[in-house]
C-alpha cells in the first residue's frame, strides 16, 4: 500500500478530530470535527492508497467511491436533512488542492445559508477570475 508519513488521509485515525464514518475495501468516508463549524455535515471520500489526485484512481477505487457516496448521502440525509449537495474534487494547486491525497468533498447545502444557490461556478465565474489572455481575445 502506498503511504506518506505526514498525510492526514493515509492514517486517518492518527488525527483524533477525524472520524471514519464508513469504509469499504479501498476507500474511507471521513468527517473532521474542525470542519463542522461552517460546513455542517461535510465529509470527504478518500482512497486508502495514497494517490495525488482523482486521475490516479483505479477502477476499483472509483467504484468504491461511488458506493461510499451513496452511503454518505443516506447518512447525511438522515442526520442533517440538507436541501442539496456540492460535490467536488480539487486537483492541483490552481484548484486549491492543499492535501495532495485524492479526496472527494461531500458538502451538504442548506436553503438558509447566506450563499444558498451559489455553487462552485459562482466563484469561478466572477469577473476578477477571468484570465488576461481571454480578456484580450474577447475585447477585439
């Protein structure tokens, strides 16, 4: 098994604030206490093998991720009753990946949030996020 000593997902029980909600042969569904203040109910699905990003997952890991995603939804619906979900993979520094062990964010969303209705595209589509090269091409 590929393992990195300082990776918080390679040994999830090393962090006392992190809980394994579910696991299967190749993946964990993890929830971290310190992430619950704003993103109530949020969790991540991570492969047990250390992979830098989602493009390195095996077919088995993809299938097991799917299975845990279904478990996550059932659990989160029962425990938190969200109105929707935001799901996402960050790959590379440009996408704000800060832990370089592949992980799928499972974020319950609620109608009473100040940013309800605003998903990933909301931030990406802000005018200040437009690349200079594209601005010049569109101005001509």
